[in-house]
C-alpha cells in the first residue's frame, strides 16, 4: 500500500531516488514521480510482455500508491451496503423481515452475499488485495529504511544561498573552533552530525527526524498486527450466547448455549469449567418526565463458581462490567420477560408449569413467544402470542405503554395437534411448526384470542386450561473466549504511536559551511525540510543567533534580545 | 445552583450563543460585501500562514496592504471591510464564551459529560469547531474562514435547538462507563477539526478556481474578498494541517470505541452501522492523506476526497442516528 508519508512536496525532493521510491524497482523513464505507475512497458511494435515481465509489472501496479488509493475507495464503497441492508451476523431476524418484504430482490441479494457483506468474496478480496499491496510496499521500504537509518547526513548542496532558509555572516573565530561549536550545538539538539572537510571549506551536516518514516512503517505494520490479532483471537476462541432465567443457572458446557460459534482451532473440550447462578436481576426505567421509558439500570447478581468444588462468590454483572473467568468473558447484553404459565390437559393433569422465554420486539418490551406443551394428552398443546408488560390499547390494538411490568397481560392463540417434536428434526423453541396443529377457534370460525391477566386461568373447553401465574425476567448473556486479545490492543497502541510520528515528526536537514576568507571565517547556514508544515527559516534564525551570541562577548542587552528571538523561534518550531 | 437552574442556564446560553454567532456571520457577510468591488492591482502575494520571527503578524486587515496604493474610495471600503471582519471575530469570541457556559452548565446539570444525546453531541462538537477556529485565528490568521465557520455554527446550533433538543436526562446503562468520556470526546474533537478542515477545503477550491480563471484571463480585474485570502497553496496547507491533526484523533476515537465494544459487548468490531460509517470515514480520510502524496491526485482532487470524507462523517452523525438502527442508538430521537 501507499506508504509514503503524506507530504506536501514531490517525493523526490532532496532525497536519493531510491529513498523516494515506493517500489524497489527503478523506473526506466527517469525521474517520474514515484507513485505514478509507469504503465506496461509495451510500445507500438514492441514484442508482447513475457510472463515474468508481466508478473513484475502487475506486482508493481498492485503495490503502487495509485492502486492502494483505488482499493481504499473500493473498500469504503463496499462497506456501505452492509450498513443499509440487514446483516445475518448482526441481526438475523431483521434479515428475515427484509426478505419477506422484498421477495423479488432477496434471492439476488442472497446470491451476491448482500446479507453477509463483510464475509463476502468481493469484500474480502478488496481487503486482501489491500493487505497484499500493503505488505508489498512495507517490505521494500523497510529495507530502504533500515539502510537509511544508519546513513550519515548528506553533503551540502553547492550553493546554500539558494535555499529559502539561509543566513550568512563573518566571524573572527577560526574555522576549527566554530566547527566544534556547531557540532556541539547540533548534537545538543539531538541531530545526527557529520563533518565534511573539503579543500576550501568545512561543512557540518546535521539531520533530524528519521523517526517519521519509522512511525509511518510502524503504523502500517501495526494495522497488520491488529488484523492478525483479531484473526488469531477468533481462531482460538469462541463466541456464544445463552438466555438464562433469573433464578436459574448456567454452566459452561456446550449444551447450555443457545448459539455457539467456535473458532477453527478451538477445542470444545477446553471450555472452562465454571458455572454460575443468576440470583436476581434488577432493572429500572425512567418512570416519568421527558425520556420516560429509557432504561436507567440493569444488573444481574451472579453467584459464580470458577471450577467444580471452588467456593462460590457473588458478582455484579452489568453492561460495561463483564465477568471474566479463565480468559472467558460473560457479558450482559440484553434481557426480557419469561411469563410463568401452568397448563393442564383435557384430563385435568398438569402438563406444564414454569417460565417460558419471550423475546422483546421493541423498546416497550412487547414480547413474542411460543409455549409448547408436548406432555398434554390426548392432543399436544401449543400457544403462540405476545406478552404486554404494561398493557393498554393504542388505536384499538393492544400495546405496551411502558417497558416495566405494571400491568402484565398475556395474549395468546392456542393450538392443538402434533408439535412435530418426534420427527427428529431440531426445532427452535421460538418457532411453532403449525403443519399438524389447528388453532382453537371461536364459534364464528376465527382463531380464539386468549387475554390473560396475572393470576387468571382460561378454560379451553375439553382441551385443557392455561393459567398466567406471573412472570420472571431473563438475561441474555454473550459468552466469549478470546485468547490473545492483548495482541490487537498492543497493535492499536502501536498504530496510534506510529501515526502520530508519521504525521508530526518533520525531517529537517541543516548545513553550516565555514570558509576561511582573508583571516575571517565566513559562516553560511541553511536548512531544508523534507515535509511541509515546519518553519526552517525560524530554525536557521535560532541556530544563527546562538552561534553569534557564543561568539560575541557577553552583553546584557544583546543577550536579552537574542533570547527573545530564540524563544520566538522555538515557539514557531512547535507549530504544526 | 440547582439542576433545574443549570439546565435552564444552559438552554438560554445556547440561544444567546446562536444569536451572537448569527450576528458574527452578518458582520462577516458585510466584510465580504464591502470587498466585492475592490480590485487588487497586482497578483495577490501569498501571505505566509505562519508568522515567522522575521515577518511577524500584522494587525492590518487582509486587504489593506495590497490596496494601499489604490484610490481613496477603495481605501474607505478596505477600512470598512476590515472593521466588519474584526467585529465578526470579536462577536465569534463572545459567542464562544457563552457557548462554553452552555456546554459546561449542561454537563453540571446532568452531572456527567455533556455528550449523552444527539443534542448534546451537537452543542459539544460545535464548541470544538469554534475553539479550533479561534485557535487557528490566533496562530495562523485565518479570519478569512470566519463567514464559513459562523455560517456552519449558526446552522448546526439552530438545528440542535429546534429539532434535536432533549431535556437533561440520565444516561442509558450502555453508556455507564469512563470510556464514554474518552471515546466520544475524541470523536467530537476530531469532528470539530474535520469541520474546520472541510471548510478550509471548500475555500481552497473556490480560491484555486479563482486563480485558474485569473491565469486564463490575466487582464481581467481581480475583484472581491476571495483575493484577500492567502494563496490556494497556503489554504491547502492549512487544510492539510487541520486534517493531519484530526485524523489521528479520529483513529483514536474509532479504536477506543473498539476497545470499549470489546468491554461492553464482547467484540471489538461487529459491523454495527455506526461502526461501518466510522470505518468509511476513516478510510476516506486515509485516502485523502495518501492522495496528497500521489501524483495526479494532489490539489483539487485531494480536497474533493477530504470533502467526501466529511460527507461520510456527517452521514454517520445525521443519517445513521436518525434513520439507522443498531447498537449506537443514543440519539434520544
């Protein structure tokens, strides 16, 4: 990828050509701007490219700045659809709803991976190409940099006065003394110094700012570290989720998960043997005024056992306060209601009693759920419907006007028949297979809606009865194992450090030429910045001021003045 | 002071600040209008953006020196234009102070950082814009950005007051974390700097078109306020500096967000719509920084890339907050 420091000036500015170059290949066509891809070296009438040449040309194309730029644009554009079209991995139910709404488009979108943009072939190929381009750029530049890092400051241009930051004066002091003074001054400013002796003059060359390119390389390498770190974390870890009803427990075994996505290298036998009980779960909402119904707190009180036989301890699980056991983290990501019902069958026998998890549909916590009663006889029973925590009527429709359970109502439709559980096919607990079920109907033939308040029992004729005993809350837990998540963290810190270095360190070269002319020493000083943003003029003024001050005998007024100049110059140098 | 009184103070201060910014904008409009008939006889000399020890900053208005030799009518216009410019800047500084009071009292009223809803983020990030502008005026004499900056501030604060306003409220549990202070303040500051960068890029595009036209018609008179701004090259350099400041901050905001996401939701990155657009903005500005170093992309093309990046930032703030779903639903809308 394009690794060149974002500079304001042409790349070959005051640099040997190899350093200015992104590609390690020299171009045939002289000093063209580095990132410009030279194009296939095929001229009219010239023989076609042979494979090795073609390969080299393609590689150079791929690692050129222009290609990197285009790939960056493509990456940005390719990321857009995933934010507008629901994504399978972010919100599967939204995908289902979208598919139902757009039956014509859905199959096409499915085929091109629009519901899985970020793992689709086309998205992956863009960032893989970008990474290859990045590596193809880093490696040669790293080599160049490692050579340059020990390089000595270069010789001075013949005519220093042509540089815009320039000053000259003559001094009584001998060349040797001044040389020593300049060298010490430059070294004190942590510049790399080299003294070049020529026939008629001595040049002290100084350079600073080698770390800019280091920062640049560090930033780009750190991006790779972050990506590799995230990949490793995914490969050796797992992601899972589980819904746990308040009062019930969870132990870290596969069967307890609702969803479980292991990385390719994760061995299920390595699940940490911890377990916990959700002792209680507290939630509160803003009950009045503006923003009524916004959540204020939710926290779950856990009793955790790190491994069988260990002493249990309690833990306050909240958003932003996950539980960590053996590199496995438990996050509280959601909650909902589980209505408690008792179902008796036609014979009056108890067929089911207990809480059933309903899924919240919106911020008012209207929740959808399915109650399956396989033990009812002679026919199996099922119920499908909604739980309204604070039931009311909105435009004739039942709704919930507050997320807390102030007036809980259960609205259900009952079914009898065969639940299809014996077929062996696995079934979601949240979906009712109605193929062999018939809804209980009213006399006019419509499905009979059962409205139950807390404590109410509804008789279903000869089929049985259902009682709405109350509700419990459940928590949705995200359980992740992410070994080595420190790798991306280190990468992130390194990336920021490198980025700061690559944007704010300004390489600067300073030359002081000392010439003996008729018993006096002519001092010339010039400076050159390799990137814009600095003020080499101020630097020259500062160095010149110091050299002159050291030369002239102490004079209080003069000294104060030059101090002020130095301070101003130093201030300017700090500028962006 | 009670919470109520503080919240009330904050609201009144925001109204006042908006009005004073609007007055500042009017003053800058007058500054431009007074200069519309002014001609510069010679090609505009690029004014150095950085005051060197030798050059120093002059207190004189932008047009004065160039036009000192022109007729007395012009002199009067220059004087008037400059006076309105100074009035505009003075009013902007006054509005900035009131604006600061508004943001601080909002935070005190809520007893937390003042960026828990879309309204609060708006008033805080516009404060960042105003601070960045005044800082740049002090350092680099960028008063020529005044009209664009005050126009932006009035627009956004007006929308915030009229559309986005929500009374002081508690934070949703997902925001109960010190990461809120780190992640959002970085995003707001970066957003403020991106705004100033984008406005500078707009002015750069205007000025560079002006210069191109002038090159094509060397004899045409050079009239108007734009000729008193620094050269296109110097504006471009300023825009780059501002972007170069904002980009690492934005990087930090995104990465801090990823760390927070790992801590709150158990994953660094989940392609939530807000995350997607933060990423797109990051990629666009990365492209801008690279474009500046790519032959054929420097100058106007790079400026357009920067504006594209700003558009994605705005879309993330407006579009995703209002119409999007996802985990970052804190707008209170």
